[in-house]
C-alpha cells in the first residue's frame, strides 16, 4: 500500500514538472512570436510548433489563445519592471542620479537583437480600441512604473512629482516607439536630453571640511 501511494506521488510530481516545463516553453514561444510578428498574425499552430508541445497541452494549460496572451503580457510586464527598476536603482546614488539612468538603460534595451518595442503598446495598437482587456493590463503595468518614477521625483524635491513622472513616461513611450520604427537605439539619447531639461539642476554640496569650519566659526 505504501509503495503504491509513493509511486502515485512520484508520478504526480513528474506530471506537474512536465506541465510546468510545457508552460514555460509555451510562454517563451508565444512571447517571441507575439512580439516579433504580432498577436493577430500569430496562430496557435506556430506557437505549439516553436514550443514543441501539443495543441491539447496549450488548451489544457491556458484554455484559449486570449488567456495565453494575458499570461504573456503579465509575465513580460513583471520581467520588464524588475529589469527597469533594477537598472535605475543599480549603483545607488541620489534620486536625480537614478532618474538620469532611465534613458541609458533604455538605449541598451533598444540595441538588443530581440527588441520589438513594448508588448503593451503593440497589443493595444493592433486590437479594437473599444476592447479594454489588453488596455487594462497595460494600464496596470504603467501604473507600477509611474509610481516608482513619481517616488523618485518626490524624493528629489520636484514641485509636482506626479506631473514630472507623467512627462518622463511620455518620453519613455515615445522613445520606445521611435526606436521600434527607426531601429536606432540612439533615439534614447535624444529623449534623455529632453528629460534632462525637466530635471532641476543638481544641488552642489559644500565640502565637509568647509561645513565643519563654518560650524566652528558660528560657535566662537
């Protein structure tokens, strides 16, 4: 009896592992094809062919192509946000230094072989504009990005952090579209110059010794 139960557990674990592997391959294949060719232009057959799975597996795991699209956007959004926030936070520094890293980071992304633009912009652009399913996912993604930029803008002392965050976000979106259309990563530099004009001049700090000396004079 014990051995039978143990074998069932092992079999179930293998099955779960196989499903997880298939899910990963399907997500990877769908992400690549949706971004490269477009969602509407990519059929189920192309996805399962690249993923090396059966059509029944796709429907078992996702239920429909629409659900697969949702899963791709959620997965891509999470990965992109982790990369983006990590890139501007890497190395520390003051909030202005972090905000100044936005467009150099985007330039690196624009130069990647598999850069096909923003999957959210692409998804909304190629579907009926009255449909809210993809727009809602895109807005949730944008909200997280905006919140982080607004937080840094507030810490920097911007008079209107929310306004500055939206201005920078417009430059980000514009640079993404321009890079996708032109194939030129250098558009990030132009957007970065525009962003610099929105940021206040960096505050100059007095040397520690000078500050200490001033304190001593005041004490006398």
